């Protein structure tokens, strides 16, 4: 991931993620927009042949980097919860299959 260097304001940044697409873009956008300090968050895939995601964040007070960091941490926590829930359900299912 890199931040575009032509933006001088810490509250407005465009981050470029290489090798990422709509899955990460939409998940991050959704979580970052829940932050009350975020004014705008959107993403684009510049061209289908380029494997890049451009994520733009604009905030009121906090830095865009901090908003991104919080969004990534929330996404990690959510992903961990989903994985744990899934593994528990699979384990429960297999246990019930052994009883039959």
C-alpha cells in the first residue's frame, strides 16, 4: 500500500493498494464510513487490467492515515470473529455427524 504524495493535507489522502479489488475496497469503505469523523470515503478500480485499488479518505479532524488504520483494525477484528464462528459451526456439525 502507498499513499499519494501529492496531497499535503493529512486529512485528505488517496491510498493505493496493489493486488486488491472490490472485496477489500467495499469492506473498508463500509467500515471507515461508520467513523463520525470521516466526511468521505470511496474507492475506485482505475482499470480492469490494473490490479490496483484507490481508496480516498477525507476527515474532519483526525488524519486520513488514522482513519484507515482504524478501518483496517475493525476489518481484522470482524474477519477474526467470522472465522472463529465458522470454525465453531464446522466443529459442531462434525461432532453431530459422528453421533449419527
